[in-house]
C-alpha cells in the first residue's frame, strides 16, 4: 500500500481495490465499500482479480514442475 501510494501516486480508493483483488478477499472489498463509498474500489478489484487468479494458478503449476510433484 505504501509503495503504491508514494511511488506510483495511486489514490486510496484504487489501492484498496487492488489489494482486495490481489488477495482475492471480498471481505476487504465489502469493508472498504462501507468505509469509502466509491465506485473506483469496485473497478480496481474487477480489473486486478482475474489477472491475479490466473497468475496464482500459473505459479502453482510452475512450483509443481520445479519441485516435482
């Protein structure tokens, strides 16, 4: 969050959406939507969630290939 805020100059709404999408945790999304009523949170979540899900699947497949399973 700090890196995104200071280095990439992202807004707080976007950062919360990205963090909840990266972790795949919709509970964070619900909490933040109650605290900060903004549509940008949902857009950031919807943008990052599919790509992070695919990345997690690929990482598991690579780990299985490397460590032999």
